[in-house]
C-alpha cells in the first residue's frame, strides 16, 4: 500500500505537483496517465527517494520515503524512462552488477525474471549498447526486478516502442502482478490506460480523477458521436461552427463531438453539415474511451 | 566491503573495455616524457649568428672561428652590412648579430683593446640573455688566448687572476632535462588523477546510470571510493613507469628513496582525484567538466614553478601557491629525485597535502550527497 498525502513539489518557478493525495493498493497495476510535463516523472522520483517533497508525505508499504529512504530503496525497483544501464558492460555483467549492489545474486531471484531474461539470455555476452530497443527494455526491466522488489516503478516504459513490443510488455506486467508485485506505470498513451487496474489522470501537477478505467468511462457525462467526412479539415471547422457543439477533436480516423445538451438530433447535425457543403458524411454514436474522458476533464478544469 | 570490491572491478572492466582511454593511459606518459622533456629544455644550442665583419683580418677570422667552434653557436651568414643583418634578424633567419668594427685586429695589437657588438633577438628574453652570456664566455677564453699570443715572451706577465671554479650541487652537470623531467611527471600524474576520475563520474550522470544507482541501497562513500581507487592505482603505476623511463632514457639520478616518492604521490593523488570529483559534482556534461578542469590545471601548472622557480615570482603569486597542490608536488618530486630529500625534509609538504586531501574529499562527498 502506498499512501500519498498532500504532496507538493516545485522546481524554481514551475509547480510540478500541487497538493496531491491518493493511495495505491497492494498488488495492482496503477497507471499514471497524462501529457508530457503533467508531473508523472516528478511523482515517480519522489516515490523512489530521488527527490525530496516540498511538503507532504509518501509512505511505501509503511516506510516514509524521506526518513526511511534506505528501506524504501530496498523494496522498490525503478526503471527510468531513459535507458540507463552501462552500455559498455554486457547483458550478464549489468544484471550481475545490479544484483550485487542489492546484495543478492541472479540465481537467488531467477524465478522472478526468468520469463523476461530468457528472451535476452542468448545475447548475454553482448554489451548493452549493442542491443535493440526492445531488448534494452527487457534488460532494464530485469535489472529493476533483480532484487525482488515489492513495488515496481516504470517511467514511460513503452514510449517509442513498437505496437507488438508494447503488447508484449503489458503481458509481462500482468505476469509480474500475479507474482504479487505492485506496479506503478506512467504512460502518455491513453489506450494503455484500459490495461491498468486503476488509473490517475494527471494534468498540470494535479490529479483530475482516480478510478478504474471502466468507471472512468462509465462516468463520462456526455453524449458522444463520431463523425466522418471527405474533407476532415473542413469538417472540424464546420463542426466547431455548429451552434450546439461543445468539444470537437480528431480521434483516430474520425472526429469526436460532444454537445452542449445531450438530446441533440443527429439528423439536424447532418443537414447542417450538408448545407455547409460536406460530402460522404457518416455519423455514428461512439463509445467513449479514456482519451475522451481525459479531454472532457481537461476542458472542465479549464472552465473552472 | 564486498560491494566496494565489486564496484572497483566494474570500473576496471569499463576502463579495460574503453578502446580510446586504455591506450592513452599508457602511451601518453611515454610520449610526454620522451618529447616534452626535450621541448621544454632551456638549454640553448644552435644559436644562429650572422657576422658583420668590417675588419677581415686574421684576428677577426680567428674570433669567428672560435665562436663557431662552440657547441652553442653556428655562424650561418656573413651579411655585408649591418642593415642587411638587421633585416635577417627581423626575418628570424638569424638569432644574433655580431658586429666586428674596422681595425679590430690592429686596434687589439696597438691599443690592447677593441670593441665588438652583439645584437641578440630579444623576443624571448631568456634566450637572449643566455645567448649573450654564452657569447661573452666564449669571448673571455678568446681574450686570454690573445693576451698570451701577443704579449712578448721575454717579459712574462704574472696573471693575477682569481679563477672561480663552480661546482653545481644536486645537478652537477647542469642538465636541464633532469630538472624538467620531474616537472613533466607531475603534469602526467595530475592529468590522470584530475581528468579521469571526474570525467568518469560525469559520464555516469550523462548516461543516467547515476540516477539508477541512486535508487539502490549503494552507500555514497562506497561509490566515491570506487571512483577513486582505480585511478589511484593507475596513477601510481604511471609514476613507476615514468621513473623507470627517466632512469633508462635520461639517466636521471634518483637520489632519494622511491618509497618516499610513492608515499607522497599517494597523498597527492587523493588531492587531485578529490578536485576532479568536486568539479564533476558541479558539472552536468563531460564538456563542462573538461573545460573547468582544464582551466584549473593550466593555472596550477604555470603557477607551480615548472618552468621558472616559484621563488622568483612576485610575493602575492607565491602566496597563491599555498592552495596549489601542483606546486607542492613539483617541489617534492624534484627534492626527492635530485636532492635525495627524506621524509624529515618534507614534513611541511606532507602535512599540507594530507589536510588538503581531507578537505577536498569531504567537500566532494558532501556536494555529491547534496546534488543527488
């Protein structure tokens, strides 16, 4: 159990986190979702004892990250966003190094990393700098796990990773969760949010919402439709002009639109678009997902 | 302890694997000592002289030959006129002009006195002074010969001359290389200590591994020690290598006890390694580290009295040398090698360096803690 109470952190003039409080349950995959600069990395650095909070308190499984930082370091495994292992040491040497630093050996905790490490074991004598991106990531994960941490902290592990490797990575996280590890993962990709048990939506150093992905989607207050037309630019432009539209943004191959009141007539909208000269119009009712929720919450925040 | 040994082994493994660093660590000292000792010598040889001989007598020819026979001078030109000689001096074709006036030979015989003029190129003041004093030395021996040749033997003159026979202590052959050699050694050991340790730490910062290490229970003093010890060992290896090279190549006399030198170098290395680490805690990139370290080293080296004795610098400059570790080492290494000084002559330097090492290393460790 990780409890965060009234945490604030400021870098010179930038407020990175403003008075946030929440808790993370044991053995869950907890996602921090938010755009760049939202404060995700700052929170992770505070949790992993690398930064001191300006005020507030974080307790990781009962240990204070400031006064008990040594104990916290022993139960936390951290994988930074940037690959930061020794490029001039081999795969095996890197793993050995981190094992020794934690006073353990590869053999002792092999079962935990076996699944992941087996995939890079054929290259164990290759220097880490010469590995491919996906393999580097697996090595970094192995190194973060080598001391059998209770909490695993992953800072944007899937940024810049191809779709297949991303799915593979989330599979690995699911398996680690089954072994009883609490996993905190940040990501700028909204579609990965549904893979977490609970997510926190972060924006400008504040938490907009914390809930399970299902509940977040369920609580989406508005009627959402997806519109398609031949000329997308013109379509967005015209939709924004429409008297009843509330938010309009491109979403994948279509445009997601919400309305100021929820009983808007779709036919009326269609006629409006036709009168503006749009062709090949296609309107469907859309299932909101995390990204829609995020956009809506951001908008609400701005209006306040 | 186990962790420390493991950390040190990791450092050595990385040094061993570094394809640029490793050769440099061993080639640099050899090249520096073989080349720079010659390059920094103040002994003057091959001063090119242009002679304006307005006399053209046997005596003047005799003088020219005497000068040319000296190992310091070579007569390379005979400009017809002083203005031609001056333009050659301006073009650096010659280093010094000797003007022999008309009737030089006959004046010498008749009036027992004649003047000649030396015009050295004084861009390099030191060079000009030395060239001039060498020339007067040669001239004096010429004088004595002339006197004995031209004085009638029937009337033997008792030359009541006090002859000074100098004996140069600690470097009896006035071999400048013996003086410069320890100086170059100091530069070498300083470079190894100050640059390599600091750069190594900054590199961990740059590639992000220090961040990764910060979340491990690794102890800060273990981490710092693991950065010091490999370069301490390399520094002492270089010292040994350089000493052997000096004795074999330059016949540098090693008057003192090698162990005294090793002991002092040991403490000195802690100081420079500490300075390197201290700079690295303030730098974020290897570029910053390199630039600041270079700035510090250049100042320290030139202040240390490597070329000119520190004692002849202005008083306030000498005071600056109190905080200049290179000055201490420069002094000690010359004292031990050339003078054979033992520990009792070096107490002051030993204590100063020990205090220095403690201060710098504490500062570096403190700063490292604070920034992480």
